[in-house]
C-alpha cells in the first residue's frame, strides 16, 4: 500500500518512495535549549512522532536524527536579535552550558510525558564544531563564500535556485525588508556561516577556526549533522512551516552547494498552534508549557489527543475550552474501550484475522493518506460499534491503532495498585502472542507463553 505525504518541495501530495528499500532516513529540526518548549513547539514534535510511527507501522526501518541547538541561534532566523543561549543564562544567572543541559533534559521529559519516541540519534551542535568548520571549508573551495568584517557569509547569488523552495522572488526585495541590514553582506539575504565579529563582544561559547575565534551560524548545524549520520542524500526532512522561507531555504542552498546534488527528497512541515489573537510564542501572553497544563489539571495525553484531532498541515487554535473538549472526548473514549476490555476473556480464543485485518488496513489507508489522524480516530468508534466483532477482536484492533497514536488507549489504571495478578499486563501479552501466531513467529509466541506460565497463567490453544 502506498504512503502519501504533502511534499513542500513539489507543493502537492506525492507517493513516498525511500532511497533504500525498507529503510528511511529522517531528519527533524530539534529544540534550541534555552528555555522550556512551549506546547506550540511540541505540536511539531507530536506530528513528527506520528510520521515516524506511521512509517514503522508500514514495516519500514526509520533512522531518525535530531539536532540539539545549544549554540549560535539568534532570536531571528535571519542572523539578527539576541543570542538565545546568552539570554537564557542572563535570565537565570547560570552559565550557557548549564542552561543548555538543563533545558535539553526538560525537553526530553516533556517528550516522555507526550509519548514522543526518542530519535535514533540526538546530536548537539557544540559537539560537532569541527564538522561545521570542514563543511564551511568545502563551500569555500567551491566559491560559495566570502569574508566581510571577519565573518564568513554564504553568497546566495552563487546558488541560482535559492528562491525556488520557498517561492521567493528576488525582484522587489529591498535591503532590510525581509531582514535587518548587515553592512557586511553583499546581498541582504546572504547568511552567516561563521561569526568572528558579532555584536556579542563577550560571547562565551567560542571556538578557534581558520577565520578566527568565533561560533557557527545556526543554519549550518542541520546540514552538517544530517550528513554526518544520514549521508549526503536523505529521504525526509521535517520542521515547522516557519522554517520554510529562511532556515530550510538556507539549509538547501549550503547543502546542495557543498554536494552538488539534491539533498532531501521529501520536505514535510507542520502548521502552527495559534492563540485566538495570533501565533504562540514564549514572549507572548501566558507561557504555555506541558507543566502548566498539568498544574491546571490536564494530562499531557489530553494535549496529544487534541493535536491528533486536527490535520498536521492545518493551523490549530488553542484555548482551554478546546482542551477541555478534547479531554472530555478522550476520557469518554477510554471508558468505552474499558467496557469492551472488561468483556474480553483472559484466554486465547481464535481471533478472526479477516475481520481484524480489514480494520487494520482501513486504518493504514487513513494514516498513509498524509497522516490523517482525525479519520483514524473516527475509525476507533466504528470498531467499538461493530456488532460483528468480538470484544477480544476490538481490543486487538485498537491495540494496533495505538502503535501509531500512542494514546495509551489500553492503559486504564492511572493509580496502579500492587496485586498478585496484573490483568492489564496479562491481556497485553495475550494480544502480543496472538499477533505473533498470526505472523507465524512461533519463537516469539512460545517466549510469551513461557512468560505467562511464570505468572501462573496457562494458555490452552
């Protein structure tokens, strides 16, 4: 069955075909670790998590690389504003290194709460400075760079297709209209690869380089680290739509300038989470974090569910009223599933593979159609209402769906009590064994049977 994604590069939905059979190289733009991630940031990571799990649901092996920006990211993507890491250090009276490690850990804690799977490889910018320097030297050898006021710039005039990805036009752009004027730039849209002469005279995070002591431009790290771990050509690059006109455009220019060929086959972007009065940001109004939602009585899973009720390419308006509605729908759905779960018996009766298989394929059709999670959730209700399905078959199907959703649909006991028999665990193992038998994985089925035997549960086939 084909998988379709909206490819920003082609501005349409296209069939996905990986470069290597059954393997997918996925790169996602990671956090700048100077503060807590707000829930708008985290919506992007939720969509990327659904993407990754959809690929895996289709039997593909995904190598997922994500950068950690712990240096060089100014407030604006276009080389202007304050240094985000320095702002964080000044705000809290800590070193930039302490700030980076603290908020990196907090980011991963939020991901765990939201059931966002950790990348295969997470790579810190500060640990790849040598790679970045070599990358700049490669661009320098090919004539894409120039030095002005001590800084190394990428000349977009040397890359004729620079405007194509974001649909920009060179005509009519005036200096300073898109970005703040930098007198060192030959073209106002040129971007910095290496700073040695920035306005931050006491910049703490600096390294020696052939151009002088300084620090890398933000755009550089994604190109460098993706190639380090995924090679010079990759399948998918993700991020938020705000990265399209500057950050991802600059990434393409420097990457394809360095390699001389196409870099990414599929660009997939998630839309904003917005407030009633505009885009969500850390500096605007109430700083909405996962921890704040918890303080207000919500579970992180309620927010994940709210995100999945909307298509990832549509703006999602956040309000506590909308979150209340999502919370109520989620808890109601869980209660319906729980009633079915209690009706399913603790033995391994035959599951009708034809009936369950039809629903699994219907679900695959929805998520393979550009990650249609709203329709996928609607399908859960169809399963629950289907009178031709046995309770155990419904639970089996919902368990399959939740491999992508990660909504803990079969986790009913929020206040776990110690007991001699954990029925939830037993039921989960029975479902897994049934699936192993269906796939003729007899070794795994026997392994699970033995595990159940150790729990004094006998399986009779």
